[in-house]
């Protein structure tokens, strides 16, 4: 059977070679936002090993100095590909190094905003480089470098300058090699996307046909080919957007030969197992088995206070149960005349996981391989199928909408694998689980009903919110009776990448309504507090 074609063979692709900058993934994201498909590979990629041809190559920034003896360098074959190249920061310096070793340490680092003057300056009648078409003569850009070009490489011209960088942008116009000292991929360069569009669309002539509609059709086809006419696939679903989208895609491709399993571990949100069943079975038609193992989990968690222990118990028990269930399903599947064996395990890997595992970590670093859920597929002798591995989170959401998944689910806040067990500090008991579930349900209901000043729901405006339970009890008064009850902590944060996050501010009316409702409606709660630490120093979850 032919190997089913991955996106880089179906869509015009810009290859981003990563030299270890913290911004490299943003280059790929900006391209995707322009509907141009892009993939990232480490700078050490040998081009002879590439089975596809990019429409253009971008060399990223990086923390090294090109002139250092252990600095990473691009495979010189890149210059024989006969496609346009754009070097960004280290990438620009790498171009200059390749074409004449013209790079030195600067006298001082240039970090932050700079004014870029695009040549020719106002009033002159020469031509503007195609890289800067449609841009003003002066624009703000973001710089972050310490090295600089000592002179222009042969046959290159200067196409922009800044006060500190006489070679802020250079070009070899006949070969279509371009270099910029600034970072067009960051939002601190407000018109940076136009520079990237000029490179990808006008210079590389990449078609802007990367849409989730096109991807969906091609991916469904790819899954069908991969699994074959009889193969079967098993996968876990959690109710989160990634696993729901992956499950729906599998269902579109192979119908009931995809078996979804949901394990109710007793520390899910209120009514979650019921809701997931409703959504996946009734609304999306996915073949789903729900295993209610809540008692098994809760009895194993009895007396356990250490968060790491809680995580381990939940993770290992999950694998055990999933394996038991998979065996049952496989047995039944064997008796289905039209289908073959279960050969694949569905995994909801996203592109950021792939990027994390292949990004360039340094000249001597060994590259970390991507780990999968507790080694389960290997243990069960299953092959992995990862239909979302080329997608960023926002693309998963877009395809979810495309697949007709309800908006509420598509925009659902993240929920940790160990569930409420890590939102209950200390021992997990059925009573504490009930209290957190109820308090959380009230908080979510109010967040969904509440609006920001410009009319978006608070839930959408917030990146992640939840109720948690602190370990100590406090005193309260209910109906003239002293209550020694639990302390509920509410947390809500706003973030773009979940690496850093800021606590969200509510107005007084909203905050007191939520607090009053939890105090009145959830039996056993004596206090409601708001947890307003940012990340760092805190993490988003409590344990
Ligand atoms: N390390 C190089 C310098 O300091 C490149 C920096 C970068 O790519 N951001 O100039």
C-alpha cells in the first residue's frame, strides 16, 4: 500500500529550520494564520533525508554566535534547493557567515523596540525590496541580538537600516535570499506578518490553501488509507476539545471501526461522564464505551495526600482499566465479520508537542523523543495514529467547528488528567469531590452567563478557571449555627500560551454573587476565597 501523503506533500510548504530561538514556533504559526502550510525541523536536518521539497526556507533565530566553534550551521545543501531563503536574526547572521564569515560580536546588545527605515527612504525613486512591499518607510520592529554583520556579503544589498543596525535587512535579490536582524514573527513587530506574507506568498509563491476544510478532507482520506478497509482503532476520550475532535475525525473516516473509551475516574467535573456520553454518542455518533471506575479510583486514593502519589495512582489505574477494556473490545471485534483486528491506538498529540520534542536544544543535546501515554500502545502491541499532530490548538478548535462540534465544547477550558484530585489539597474523599464539583459547577454557570464590557462571555475571555478545595477548615455561621466547613478557592487566569498567566479580575458584583451562591448552595462550605497568584510564581493548577 502507498504511504498516505502527509500535509507537506499535499500543500505548498515553507520549511522553518530551528536554531533554538524561543520564537521559532511563532514563525510557523504566523504562516499558518496566513493559510500557508509550514513545518518546523531542527537546523541539523540533512536535506538529503527530506522526502519533500519546500517552497521556501526560513532560518530562525537562536542563542548561539555563528562564529563560535560549536555554533550550529545549516546543511549547505539548502543553497542548492533553488528556493528562496529568509534568515531571521541568527538566520541572517548564518547567511552572512555562509557567504563570507562577516559576523562579529557587537559592542552592546540591542534588545527591544527599534525604528526600521526601509530603503529607499522617503522621496527616492529607487525600488523597494519585495520583502517590504506594502509597508511604510518607517516601522517599529523588535530586536534581540548581540552580534552584528561587519560588512555585506558579496552580491547582497542593504534593504533596511536602524539606528543601531546598519544591516537591519539585506537581500541577494536574484537568488531571493533575504535576511532580517529583527523578529517579524513576534507581536512586538506590529507589521511583521506582512513581511512574512511577502516572503511566503509573493516571493516563494506558496498558495494560501491551508484551511481546516481542506485539511479535514485530506486527513479523513489519509486515516482511511492508513487503517485500511478492515483495520480498527481504539482511543481514550476525556471530554476535552482535542480528544473529541480526534474521535470525530476518526468516526468520519472509519465509522464504528473506531472505538472510543472514557474512564470515569470519580474525579471528573460534575455530570461530566454523562455529558461526554451525550455529546459523543448522540450528537457526534461516535462508538463510545464509558467505564465507571470511580469507586476503584476513590478507594485507591484513600489516605493519599502527596500530589505526586495521587497523579501516579490515577495514571497507572487509568492504564490498567483501559487495557482491560481494550481486551474486551478486541475480543468482540474479532467476531465482527467485516472488520479485522485492532491495530491502532489513537493519540491526540498536537503540533506543539511535536515541536517540543524536535526543537533544537543545543549542539550537544540529545533530542528528546516524544513520549506516549504510559507506554500503553507498545505494551499492547498497537501502532500510533495521531490525526492532530500537525495542528496548533487554534487549528484544532477551527476544525472542531468545521466538524459541527458545539461551540461550548470547542472552547472548553483545559482540564488536567488527574482531574479534581489535584484541585483538592490533601486527601481526596467522596465528600470533598462532591463539594468541589458543586462549587465548580456554580462558578462555571456564572462565568458562562457573565459578560465582559464588550459583550464576550467571561468564560471565553478567561483561559482557565476552576474551583478547588483547601485542606484546612474554617469557621462559619449558617442559620445561627456554627459551621466548621471547607474553604473553596476560586481561580481564573488569562494566558496565551499557558507558560505564563495572570490572575483574572472580576467586578465586585460578580465576585460576591458567585461567593454567595457557593456559600448558600453547597453544603459544607464555610468560606470562599479568590486565589490571585500569577504564574510564575504559582502554577495554574493547585498541585
Ligand atoms: N545569538 C545571536 C545574537 O546575539 C542571534 C540572536 C537571535 O537570533 N535572537 O546576535
